[in-house]
């Protein structure tokens, strides 16, 4: 039988944050984890954050692709919310290989330095929700731009700065599919905490052009509403949101005005708190203010 790949998307729960933002309780954005599978084997792209979310993902993989061997996990970029689950998945699939570009692997190492791991991740998710730092497993840096499963090519495409630096997407030409990580968002507010200059946001727009040039039929966003179809419209809407943010920056005189403007323009996107970090980062004088 010929191997024809199919794909399924798991959308995680929203983890409650232990820290209030502007006096309000909030939850983290839902995270997409994509399973691409053939006749007998499978590839996962990205993991959730917490141990219990990742155990839920493992059960979902086993029910979605029963008996198939999870051979690879590909990590799209270094933010911890896309790879802290690797060590939990390894307990279920001891032989799997976790892969990422060398740039992503370097970023992963940055994320577990104390100021970021303790200052951000443990502060947001305390009490053993995520593995201890010495229980986390990183990915191995890829020596080439891709790998293969059942004769199908999987290509890592580096797209530069999107919601952070050194990001990538995974292109699967045989099914014209791109797993876009956080280069593309679904119906969730986009994170501009690091894309805090016009130059970086222009780099993000160029990344979207790079993805579009791959001519995909399916584009899976890194953070999305469960149930949303993974169409190319996700890419177009991500581009429009960046252009709207740029316009809102030019019209706002402080970060609060900017945040309010984006909430007004996008009243229905998930996680309006995500825009606070971006709004503050766009106004350097707000950097001393804590979210
Ligand atoms: Zn990210």
C-alpha cells in the first residue's frame, strides 16, 4: 500500500497563570501540536507546556494513530511553550528523536537559564506543573534541512524573526502542508513582546511571504482556536494583524492606548492579555512597568 500522509491537530487547554496581568487573572494561549502520520509511523510538531497537558497529548496521539510509531518530534522555535513536553513524551516513546534547527536548539538553552526559566516559566506555572529544569529534554540540532518518513520529505524552513528570533516552519511538500509554529497565529492575539520594532515586524511579514511562496494548501497556526480550519487564511489574517498593530503603534501615544486600540480592533481573539506585553515592549518607557 502506498503511504499517503494525513495530519491531525491537538489544541491544548489554556493553563491558568499564577501571576495577575494588570490586576486580572488570565490563562495562557491554547497551543497547537500537529501529528502527521503515514501507514505505521508518525511525526509530532511541538508540545504543550505542562506535564498534565502533555500526558493528555500522549493519550490523544495513541487514540488518533493507534499502534503507529512516533519517530520524531520537530520543534519549530525555542519558546518553552512549544517543547517543555519532550521529556514527558519520551516516557511513552523511548526511541523517538527530538529535532530542531541549530538556531532553535540555541534558543532552547536560553529559555532554561535561571532568569527566564525561574523568572518567567516557573513564576507563571509553579507547583510542579512543568518539569524541573534538570528534567527537561532539549532537541538535537539538525545537520541537514530535513528528514524523511515513509518516503515523504519533511523540510525545516528557517524564517527568521517572527514572534521571537531564529524561528522555523516545517514544510511537507507531498501534502502541501506547513506547520507554521508562531510565524502564523489562529484566532488568538499575537505576541509582540519580542517583535518590538518596525524592523522586526517587517521581518515577520517577510516570513509570511516565505511561507506563502511554498504554495501550501494547509497552514497550521501555533496558537489557534480548536475547530478552526487550517487554511491559508490564517496566514493572511496574521499579516493583517501585524499591519494593524503597526498602524496602532503609529497612532498611540502610550502603551495603554495601543493595547486598548488592539483590543477594540480584535474584540473576539482569544487571550487579550497577550497584547499587553507587546504594547509595553513597543513603548520602551513602559519597560519598567510590570505586567
Ligand atoms: Zn512563540
